[in-house]
């Protein structure tokens, strides 16, 4: 069965469903888990004047991303500890989530990815993208998507 399960999160309530399902599965089969969160690069949009964000805005953005990731990973690790599941955490900053998930799964030798999906459809999916869909499409290992 599975020995090493990757559990991506973004710190949201939806992602928590994937974490819970993945931890329960890991407990049942005796697998270890790795939690991963990717903090996306600062989206840069130019306005009519063509100005980019100020350096102080960027610093605040990345600091907030680091704090958010630390909180999410700490909570996930605590949940694993409570169930007695061996777990490690990984935070990759300034990275695209789907790419990071696939890279970590490969580099850490994960044999399953369990992740939640926001279930966006239509224009929302086109505008916001779907990390779960991207991972499912490109992953060389099985992916369990929790809704």
C-alpha cells in the first residue's frame, strides 16, 4: 500500500478537508506524510501609470505569506502528531503550487498525493485556474482529490 503521502495545503478550510482525509488514510495504512505549501509570487499588475508595487509592499506581501504558511503547516503537523502519524513540513516560497506539489512528490519519493479541490467551474476556473486539475493531469503517482 502507500508508504509516503504528500498532503498539499494552502491553509484554507477546503484544504483542511484534504489534510484530514490524507491523515486518516496515512494512519490506516501506516504511511508517513509530508505537508507542502507553496507561496505564490507577488502578482504584479500595472495600472494606467505603469507603476509596479513598491518594495515595501512586496516585503509585506512575502512576510504575510511566510506567516500564513507557518500557521498552516504548524496546524497540519499538530493534527498528524495527534494521530501518531510521522510527518514533515515543506514551505516553498515564490513558487507555483502545482509545480511545487509535483516537484516535492518526486524529490521526496511520495507514492500518493491527497489534495482538496475548491471545485470551481466555468469562468471562475478559467480565471483562477485549478491546481488540483493541473496536478491530476501531470502527476506520475496517483492523486486522490477530496471535495
